[in-house]
C-alpha cells in the first residue's frame, strides 16, 4: 500500500499514540478532505494502524460529527463490523453522534446487539452506552434496553456494572 502523508503519519505513530492521534485529528478538523485517507486506514491489515485510525475518527467525530457524517453508510455497513475490538470500541462512540434516519437507527441497534456478544468487555460496555444514546431516537425501545442492561450487569465486569447502574438511573428519568 502506498501511503499518503497523513497515512504515513498514522503508520509511524509509535510512542504516544493518544497524543499523536489527537494531532492527526486536529489536521483532519482543519482539512476534512483528508478524513477519507484516515478512514481507509481502518481497513488496513495492520491492527495497530486500524486502531490509530479508528481513534482519530472517534476524536474527529466527537468534536465535529458533521465531518464524519458523509461516512455514515461505510461506518454502519462495513467499518463497525470489522472484527477488531479497538475499532469497535472507537466507532461505538461515533455511531450515536451521527444523524441517523429510523432505518439507520434500527441498524445501529442491530450493530450494538451484535457487540454485546463481543469477547471484549470494553466493546460490550460501549454497546450498552450506544444503545442508551440512541433512545432519544427510538423511545419505544426503552424497556428493552433497560432489561438488556439489567441482564448484562448480572455477569458483567465491574466497569459494565458501574456503567449499567448509571444508565439505569438515566433510563428511569426517561420513563
């Protein structure tokens, strides 16, 4: 694969991946046209490059979801299904920030339900959060999400139980 300058920068991150990813994200925020190059890196065979690219997309998406919005279909249909826990964790945070139509909201719920069987408790925890974050666009799912969170808390990690308690309190306020 021949790398563009931004892809080369992502590929060369070794020592401080978080700080360096933030620097790349700032470049993307300044020049959104290069996001396509970062997104392409999520498809890489190199797990470290995929991870760094997903982190950049997350940072950009959190700061300015409109920049990531054109990649909504790719994220929902392809990238979020990549079997790599770091990619899934980062993209879990972006999906609820996107402007989704009702059909896409349903697909996002399907994605998060799939994530609930992931071997990574981090991915499962972010899936719970993602489902909760989508409830404003699918209030008819409140009861189902509450029941799901309660069941996940039973056998979940301490982090999952903690997040679950927080989400259940927030769900009570919605009901």
